[in-house]
C-alpha cells in the first residue's frame, strides 16, 4: 500500500470512528478548519488529514493521538493472531493517558520525583 493510500485509509478510519462517537462531518470539519465536503472526501479516501489536523482532533476530543489511531483501526483489519497484542497496547496507552492527566504538564524531573515517591 502506498503512503498516500495509507494516509487516506487512516484518516477515513478516524472520521468513521468520530462519527461512531456522535460527531457529524460538519462538526469534524469545523474542529479541524476544513469544509464538510473535504471531510466527506476524507471519508471516501480521496483526501487525508495532515498531522496538524490530527493534532487538532486530539486536543478537541482530549484523546492522545496514538490511542485515537488504535481505536480508529477496524478490528477486522487486524490479523487474528495479533489482536491480543493490539488490545494490550490499547490498555497501556489508556494507562499512560490517565497518568498524563494526573501529572499534567509537569517537567520531567517532577514526574521522576512523583514516580520515586511510589506513585508511578
């Protein structure tokens, strides 16, 4: 699969996931600064989101981009023998995101002290 097709496929999966969460094409477009018709083309895999637009989605829905990407991937596209690894990775990313919310934007040294106190 070419890079362009992969980008389009990932972007389309994200649009589909957001729609499953109740977002409309219009609200997705407003969220990232594009038209509803552009988002429709993304869904049809003829266009794709840039990384900066994906970051806007990440901030708006308050879900780390790696976790958003994992959740957007359709289960049937994951080989059966890898699904348990996929689910484990999701759990690690969820735990990491929760820890990030607890720590906020603290500098790395504060995070290290937090862990040394038995919290990490």
